[in-house]
């Protein structure tokens, strides 16, 4: 599709997002049941809910995705990610009822009103996930829940390195708030949707991480496709689950030809020794 058709037409872009997400299949109920069975069997499996937040940048009056850069004190230190985390049955259960009763502005969006007309089980799962991302977004970067308008959901994603299933939801972020990262977040970035249509944004990244061993340390290597993002502190690498979810979103909503992207650029990134565990806090 011609992305330029939506430049200067933010409402048209939001309409496209809502239309495409409404017609897409989502597997939240089945995957939540899978996680619950794993947990009932005593396995350490988790359901993680994440928010793909879209916010209008003015200028240039174009939508961008808000991303967090994880601090050194959490797992996957230094990665770019969406706000979100594990679901909390007690806290998120309370917030989900407020959403169902439409007390919060988030609960008044058209896509959510349609969702509330589905089966009880489907409602409960979706509201739990939505409540979780709203709570986590507030905790991580002080994004107020009443500034987020639910727009739809994307299919779940299984993590390869951690026993968890990710449940992504998409939300429009209203203007008039300021990000204040907590200790889990090093910084907050914005990635314009336009960047996904620039072939120069993509690369293959070779990741290096040191791990303890008898000879003083071994270096492990992985190679993955990624996006290279320019930030105030230099180049950032977007890869892994967040990259996959964003590419799925761009393909579904804007017909981005993902299978035709074949980057020639190669970059190298050294991961923190605390990448898989997080650095202990003093």
C-alpha cells in the first residue's frame, strides 16, 4: 500500500488500524487456557501482556510507536520493548471490572464496546490482558490509563528464551502526558511508522554475550533480523519478540511486504553479561 496516503491524515490511519484489527483472528482465549493448564501442572509458565502504543507526533503530524529501553536491572537488559509484563489476577481483575463498567475512558472505545458483547470467557480474558497493560504502562513510564484508547489485538507470540506467552494489544495514546520511567526502564523512545517502509532501517544483527565458564568466560553468538533506530544516545537495535510483533502489525494493517525485506547491512551488538538475569540492585 501507499503509506504516503496517510501522511497528514492521522484519523484515516487510525481508521485503517481499527478496521484491520477488527477483522483479524486472535487466539487469546485458547492461549490463556494453555498457560493456565501449565501453571496448574506446577510449571513456571507465564502470561505477559504488552501494549503497542501509537501516539501522534506533532510535528510532523504522523503516528509513532512508543518503546521502552529496558534498564540493566531487569532481564533482557538494554532491549527495546513495549510497556507491559505479567498479569496479576487480583489487581488486574479489579481494573478489568472498571473497564467493563466503562468508568475509565479506555472502556468507551468502539472496539472495546464490541468486545464486551462477546462471550463471558472471551470478555474476561481480553479485559484481564488490557487491564494488565494499562497497569504496567503506568508503573513503568507513568502513562495514565485514561490516556489509552483500546483499538484491537494481535495474535499471541511464544517466547523462545523464556517460558511465557505474550498477549499484544494495540492502543491509541492521547496527548498531554509526560513519560517518567521507573527503575525498570532506562529511557523511552518513539519509532515513526514511516521507518518501517524505509529499506535502510533493516539489518541483520550479530549478538555477542559473555557467559561465565571455567576458563574465565565464553562468548556466545546469535544472529537475527532487526531494525536500527536512531536515538539521542546513538543507534538502538530493535529485535526479538518486539520486532516480530511490530512486523506482524505492519503486515496486517498496512500490507507491509515482510517476506520481501532482505537487508544487506550487518551490525554487531554486545549484550550485557546480565542480559538473562538483570544486574542486582544495590
